[in-house]
C-alpha cells in the first residue's frame, strides 16, 4: 500500500470553508478513483492566523495514483477554488510505502 500526502496553508478564518471545498473536490476525487483505499483530511491551527491542511490518501499501487493524478504523480493537483484560499502550498506531494505491521 502507498500513502500520498499533501500540505497547504490557509487563513484560519477561512479554514472551515476551505475544508468543505477540499472535501468536494480532491477528497471526493480520491475516493471515487478505483484503487483508493481511503482518504483523510487533517487540519491544525498554527496560532498565527494560519491553518495547515494535510490530505492523506491510501492507494493499492502507483498505477491507481496515476489514474487520479496523471502521469506525473509527484505534482500536486489543484482546483480553481484553491487560489482564493491558499496562502502557501506544496507544489509536490509525498508518497510513502506503508509498512505492514509486524506479527508478534
């Protein structure tokens, strides 16, 4: 399994509104792509007027990620609404191999 992670930062006063947009766009896109094993959206108030947004999605393999993201899976996928909210964003996403838990 592969975990895909992206981060962005929004004004705290717009965080709840942006979460709804991300759920409707990127998160819905993750979840309806075959091979997606789930997706989560995390938020963290940084206390300086910014809120960090993290998306985590779980995939069976890289080909399934390509079905969502296109050929360059390391390039972050953005939607038109993002520019109105994001103060800063990662241009790339990180992919991690998910280790299987050890058996006792």
